[in-house]
């Protein structure tokens, strides 16, 4: 148990997409490698209560935690790089903060006072930070957005105040900024960083450490110049060099001495970093002996961030099989009976991921059919599993117009249906919903137990009978059609402990065909690849050979 919790606040300047999430995750990994306990929190400035209803094209994937929170994709980075178990308190948005303050005001908790941004909103933000501070050596808090954005000002004001609350020796600010290389001038420019830090200092925050994103290592002269204009010591200016592999980031930071500087600034005594295992993993990733090509047949392929955890989980499966995984993204809305063979004939495996809405559904069904007929390894996740069931119902079970109620409420064979009542695994309460229910927060969310069947692909992968996996869906396998589908070759290899909910399906007489109702990608890590992704890549490699 930590005697005094230390805090690291990570901000970003100049422009978005600099990699604050990866930087926070890498810092967490380095601190854990020194024997410290770490948790990481993301504070997002947007007004949505959570990202659950946001379009993946705008925001990327929605990451789901064990306790059922729909969160920012950066929490996926945090969990993949560290051993921290994250939950609903590790992601707060402007909408969530304001919702809590307004709820308190309606209950009369402010005793009739005027509710204002300062102190009420900032106090609520500080309270949110304190929720993840228990029994932890270091709390890393990433502030979403870019310095200068109007919507992030309350969060910045809150973390400015936090230093006085927690003690100056217990808080540091790390600012991630850009030092661009101008090819026509053949030099790097420090002015964007100077202005970003100036903006940060104007609201009362003096960064302790600068992480400078750049194409190559900064010279000492450049570091000295940045230090002079940004009021930090030259030893506190670090190169955050572009890397080919995201898992190289903590290695680069370690070589720059970032971990040592953080410990010095926070007055922490800890052992030397132990990252040999991480280095070996990166070496295996960079120097594989084999390669396979996996087709991802999805709806959101124009933005790869929409499938961030999925892409990384496939990479992890490749690491465990000494295999480079090449991803071929296929827009399911463009797939037809005429082109499906041409598009998929050269891949070693087919993966159909989750999604919502009717667009591209028939393409996903065609992809499942192609994999079934041609004995190509198939992995269906969430909606992908459901579409595989629809394909089998139509083409093996003789239920010609079978469909999901999500896409055809009048289908004569609703093999996938809207489950209107279930017991929430996290709360133990009976949850109810129907077609008119709100979209936000009304799904089966978070970790649920699953019981596996012997002598199946699932059992061979997990090597244990009882598992727990994370869910995010409204529609379920319809047990009314279970017997008919099983007679047609479907294998139900995983169910809820009471056998009411179908969690995993497989197919007889196929080298590897598996669909799961949950999202296994959310629990995969580079050092501990998920069993199903390991098995899928192994099957794809065998198929190629």
C-alpha cells in the first residue's frame, strides 16, 4: 500500500493525435517495471456522457472494461501496456462531470448556492481523480484534447489546483508537444513548442517535463533552446521519437532516461527498470519467421482506429506464433456474390468484427459463407458471430429468410433476437429494455462468465472450462432455433453457466470456424496474447502452409 500517492498529469499541445495515450501507457509500463503500482485515468473534454453512442468514424473504437464502462480507446492502450485493472472511474468526460454536478444541484446538495465552474465543476473533477487514487503508488492522468481548446479549460484548472491540494512534491506535469522538421529549411522548429508551453503557463501550469514528438533524436543544442524558452532544465527535455512499432515507445523513453527523471521529480526511490522481457517481445514482433494475411470484413475500415484493440490483438496472436500478421481491410458494404471470391481468395483467414446498423450486413454474411465453404479459418466477433449464425441458418438449416431482429423485425426466422430481460453481472439487478429504450448504456456490458465444452476449438484455446469475457451488445442467439441449427452442423461450445445464453459457436467438419458473442480483443496484451487470437493465427498459418 502506498504511503503517499504521486500524480502525473499528461497534457498535449500544438495539435491532436500526438500520442498522449501511448505516452501515458508507456510511462505506466516503465514505472511498473521498477516495482511501482500504477493506474491511469483519461479525462475527456467532450460533452457526451461516454463514447458509447459515438460514431466510430469520429471517435474510433469504444473500449469496454470489466465493470461494463464504455470508455475511450486510450484505456485499451493503458491495459495493454500495464497490469492496471481499469473501470468506470478511469474515464470521465465533461458530460459525465456536468451530469453529476447537475444531479447534486437538483438534490439540493449545494444548499441553494450558485453552481459555477469554479469551484463546483473543478471540485467534481478533482473528486473524480481521487476515486482512482487508493492503494496506488502513482496515478497517471491524461487530459484529452489540445492546450488552447475551450472545452478542456475546466480540467486544466482542476489539475492546476490539484498540485496545491496534494502537495507540490507529489505532482508533476508532463507536456507532450511537437517539434516539426521542415524539409525545405532542413531544420527542426521549436516555435510551436514554445507557444504551446506559453499557453499552458498562462493558465498557471508550469510543465516539469517536456516530451517532444519529432522524426529523429533532438540535438543537445535544440534541447537547450527549448529549455530556455519553456522555463525547464535541459535535462527535462526528452525526445519522443517517431517509431515503427508502438511497443518501442517505452524502450525509447527508457533510453532517453525519462523514467529516472520522473522518479527524481516525484522524489521516489525505486529499483532499476526490468524490461528485458518487453525487449524480447518487441524483437519477436519485428523479426518473425512466418507471415499470414487476414481479411477484416467490417463496416468501419476507412478508419483503422475503429478496430484498434482488434488490430493489436491480431498482432499479439502473431507474436505468439512467430508470425507477421498482414491486415487486409474489406468494406463489407462493397462485398457481393460476384466479387466475394476474388476479394477473399488469397487471404489465410477471415475475421468479421462487431458493429451496429444495417449497412454492410449482407457482405458480412457472404464473408462467413465464403470461409465456411472454402474451409478458410473464420473468426466472428459479436455481430460477426451473429452473422455467421444467420449464414448457417440460411444455407445449412434451410431457414431461407433467417435474419437478426436488429435488421429485419419481421423476419420469419429471428435466429438473433433482442433480449429484453437479463441479470446484470456487475450489479446483480434484473435489467429490462425494449425497442424504445435509450441507446446509451442499455446493452449487456462488461465481463460475464462462460462455461466451455470439451473437445472444441474454444476449449483447446483456453485450456480451462470457466472463462470470463467482456460484452457490448443488445441482441442474442435465439434458443428457439438451437436444435435446428445444431442438427445442421452448428456446435455450441460456450454458454452462460445456466446455459441460457449462447456465448460461442463453432462448425463441424471445418479446420477452424469460431464465433463469439463477446469481445476477446479487449483482454489481449502483447506479453499475454488472448487464447482465441493465438489459435486463430495458428489456424491461418496452418491453412497457408
